[in-house]
């Protein structure tokens, strides 16, 4: 060795400590293997016990919610001419032990005699149906049910990634089907319905979830891990998996409270059936963008103001009708008895009309 080469100084204290720790770990593992606590081919780190505990805990949470709430989730069937028995078409859930049940408006949109079927098979004829004109919500009433009401939560406290549980009648055949998932997004907006039937409806501020919401689940509750309702399942996306939507329960509470207190809901009303004309359609047909009036309610505010079928409403109170659901949004915020300034396009001319908002007729 060259005497001029200097060796680095070693930290003997550090080496001693490292050796000691290594011996302790080795001895500890060796003793554990001898005692049968660990297998000889152990590969660290693994915590199978902890993983099992977490899985069991999650499963128990879902099981507890289902046991707590499923008796309050009902099937809704309808009797029509030519059918020998009720066809189950949707789901609902009890919000008052007075026999008040929440579901979707599209579940009870058709004519017919509706029946509520409980988890244990009891059947109750629906006595009254209230269909909210502003979004896809309906309230139905039955007599003498004494079914326990579900607890309503606070949807404003939801977090993306939070566990949720959906209960409903999948495909109208499999009663009390349970699916789980997470809150995938908040504040979503979707357009529901068929553009070919002129029944498009804008649904705003929805909860997005990957919990499966199948045909027949509509109107059922979306629950948190405490068993509280945080949403009303309302829609799924065609052609996409694991994308469902629910109306936040905070948007429903005021409707339920008013119905429980008064037996009816007071809502502003214009009295038109319309189809939205998008920018592309407007350019193609050389007409302005807006709400194309397809039909009017006889005696309603719009027909009294002079609105006709075939008119295009381009503005209401100075706001351009430039997106789906704009008309419904403006009307829902109007006070009963207030005046709406309408700008109408008719036969190539712009016309200004005034309509007085009335109370929506009970449906």
C-alpha cells in the first residue's frame, strides 16, 4: 500500500450501532420463526391481519346500513289495461311515517293506478301524487303504512371519494338490490329525456357516483356510511359504465317539509311545453337560438300573454335562452304573481310580451 494514501476515518460508533441493530432484527426474526409466529420464507413488509380487519370493517359498515334502511325502501308498481298484474317500474323511500314517499317524477309520469310494495310484500294503493315541475322529483302518499322513515343527511358535506350505498329495484325485478361505490363528482349537470319527444330536462347540481344505478333503481336512496339519505337516484348514462347521478337531498328537503306541513307544494308556473334549439340547429334552420314552444297549457300564463305554439322564446327578463334548462331555471326563481318579460321570435319578427307567473296546478 502506498504510504502517502490516507484512509478515511471510520465512525466506529455508527458501525457498532448498525451491527447491533442488525443482530437484534435478525435474532427477532429468528426467534419469531422458531416460535411459529412467522414463516421461514417471510417477505416484509406485509400486514395481512390489518388488511383483513379493514375489509371486514368496510363490509360491516355496508351490512349495517342495509339492515338499518332497507325496510324503508319500497318498489313502485303501476296497473295498466291489458296487464294481469302490477309492473314494477321504480323505487321510492319513506320520508315520513305518515306514509309520505319520495321517488322520481318520471317513475310516476304515466296514467294508471300506482301501488307501493314494501320489502315484506305488503301492497298499498297510492292515494296522492305530487309531481314537481322544476326537477325530476315526485311525492306519493299511502294510508296506514307505519313504515319507518329514513333519516335525511346533509349533502353539502359530501366529499369526492366518500363511500355511498344505493338501494333499489334493479331492472324492476330484483327488489332491494344493494350496490356500493363512491362519490365520483359533485355539481354535475346532465340533460335527461328524449330530444325526439321534446321532453328534455336539465338536471343541475347532481351527485355523480360509480355505484350501479340500473333501470328500476330510479327514485331510490343514495346513502352515506351512516345510513342517512344524501341523494335521490335519478339517472344513468347510456353507453357508459359506472356513471350514475343523484339529486342532492338538500334540494329535496324543502319540498318534503312543505308537503308534510301543507299537503301540497307551491311552485311558479308559465305553462309551456318546449324544446331547446341549440346554436347548431338554429344556424341550420336559420332561426334564433331559444325555446321552441310545442304546446301550451290552456288558461296558463303563457297563453294568456299571447304566446303561441311555434313561437321561439329567445329571452326572459333580459336573459338569453342559450342553454338547456334555462327556461326552467328562470321560472323556478320567479315569485308567484311576478311579471316575466318575454322576447318572442315569430314569423321572422321579434315580439315582446309580458306574462304573469301563476301557481303550478297540483298534479
